[in-house]
C-alpha cells in the first residue's frame, strides 16, 4: 500500500508537468513559407531553404546550412509551405 503512494505522486507530478508544457508547445507558431504554385505543383520537387527555417532542425549543426527537401519533408520538420 505504501509503494502505491510514491507511484501515484510521480504520476500526478508528470501529469502536471505535461499540462504546464502543453500551452508552450501550442503557442509555438509553425513557420509559413509562401511560394509560387508552380514550385510545388510536382510533389517530388525540392525546395531549398536555410536550415533555420525549421524550428525542429535549426540547431542541428550536423546538417548543412541549406536544406533541399520536398514539401512533405519540410512539413515533417514543422514548416508549412503554401502556394501563392
């Protein structure tokens, strides 16, 4: 019975931390890049942008300064690409 109390308090603390972190995560805006529609007409076409465009990979110094990726790959890295 005593072993359950520490587990319950750990679970409560974890839920509190996650609950407090969620507004910060939700408040972070995803970058939006607007390009001509002809650029993204082909889903296999690659867009070259600075690594800093993506909030997910911006600090990864092992990647090159400029990344050339598909719209889908940029979306996976937290960047929204819209047509003009």
